[in-house]
C-alpha cells in the first residue's frame, strides 16, 4: 500500500505545481493584456477629449471669457475715469494758484510803481484799492476802500503810476468816491510842456479823450505835445502828467490820457506840500 500512496501523492503534487505555473502564466498574461487595454482606453478617451470635449469646452467658456474681459476693461475704465477726475481737479487747483500768483505779481508791480510815482512836491495821504466803478455816459466814478478815517478829504487828487486819475468828491469813514478825468462834469487846468499853453480840459462823451473847453489866447498846442496840470486853479497839484495831444482842430484839441481808466487797481491819494 505504501508505494501506491506515494505515487498518488507525487501525482497530486505534480498537478498542483503545473496548475500553479499555468495560473501564474495566465495571470501574467491577463495583467499584461489589461495593462495594454488600459493604455489603449486612456488614449482613446484622450483622443475623444481632444476631438470633442475640448472644443465644446472652448465654445461654452468663450462667453465667460468675453464677459470676464469686459469686466476687467470696465474696471480699468473706471480706474482711468477716477484718475482723470483727480487730474482735472488738480489742474483746476493749479490754475487757481496760477491766477492768484499772476494777480499778486501784477499787484506788486503796480504798488512798486506807485511807490516811485509820488513826486517830491506831493504828500502821500493813502494808497487805496478800487472797490467798484460807476461808468455811464454822463458820469465816470469809482469807489475806493479808504475814507476820512485814513485822512482822505474832498478835492484831494488821485493818481497812479501813469499820471492823474481824478479827484475825491466824497468820503465816508471807510470809503471814498473819485471822479475820473474822463467825466464830462470835471474840468482841469492844464498846460503844454513844450510851449506852456494854458487851457481847460473836460471829459469827452466817448470816455476815451479829453477835449479842450477853453484855450488861453486861442493858441493851440502842437500834435504830440504832452500836457500836465498847471496848478493855477489850486485844485490839482502842479505838473501831474495828464496826457498827450492826439488831435488838433480849428477851435479845440483832443488829449489822450496816459492813464488806462479801464484797468485801475490801486490809487494814491495825494496833496501838495
């Protein structure tokens, strides 16, 4: 019995060994096959994705990208608009400072000229600035920011750096009113510098010229002569610049004042020493 048992055991052991080998080979084949199959499957899915899914995704995402770009551009636009507004405000602020600087520079120049304009024969009472003016056909008046509290009195002369402006006709505590040379109601006694011809001048209706209302001995000054105050009427100090003879007619002549009456900022109120 023993040899038969041994033969059967050996046969079973050989069968199991062979089965094991076959199983291992089969499993190895299956593993290789499925490994290759997975690779083919993945490549197939990848190809399908490249051919179908990606284009569809691009089509679907295109509106989103467009909207996103629009939002970004709008944000940039808002930012630029805000920066532009800030720059505009800065420009306005700089223009205000520029205007103020120009005005201060002009005022300084005028005041400097005024300081040099006062003759040794004059006494400076007050330097005043113009508040407002009343220009009509029949009157040429300006108001100043100084009055009798500043020792300004009626009939005092008003000058600037270019010559005689007018005279004070009224004064309150803090303000005074000056009648301009161009007013038809004001007469001034003048003389020509070259020939010493005496005459009276009044304002002309056009507000530009002074016209002679009386000429002593009917002697006419020459064209281009400079006329100054004569001091004979004892209203204005002597030798204040008035203007230049611009036109001579048979019985009268016209004087163009040196003062620019449309651009008066500061005046000096003066009297004779």
